[in-house]
């Protein structure tokens, strides 16, 4: 018999709950494009309309491992966000301004 999530969660130790919460936060900060689109409650079709491309092009874009920064910027803006490029070094981070529009 299936158990309700609330029941399982209630049986978790405080440490296990904290670890689960930390894992959730990490996943919300790091996700592939298709999951980001879904988190914004957008379909490929609706995003394609905003970008003036077809749904297949959105699907192809989400599967790419390499793309132009301008393409990625347009994709993010179509969801209502802004793209920032951050270089991370052992001694800190630097926001790269060359690609800002």
C-alpha cells in the first residue's frame, strides 16, 4: 500500500529533513533548460510562440550542450529572466559584462 508523503516526512529525523531541504535548494539553483522551463510553468509550444520559432526548435535547443550566448539569453528572457555570465575563481567571482545587452 502506498504511503502518504506527509507520513514519511513525519518519520524523518531533523537531520534527514535538513539534508533533504539542502538538496532541494541545490536542485533549484542548478537545473537543465527543460526543467527550468517546466519550473516556470511553460510548455515548449508556448515558449516557441514567444521566441517566434517552432516547438521542435525549442526541443533541439534544450538538448544542446553548446549554443550561442545570444540564443541562451533570448531563451531566458522569453521566460521572464535575465542571463548573467559569472566567472568563478578560487578567490571569488567576477560578473562578465561583455555579453550584456
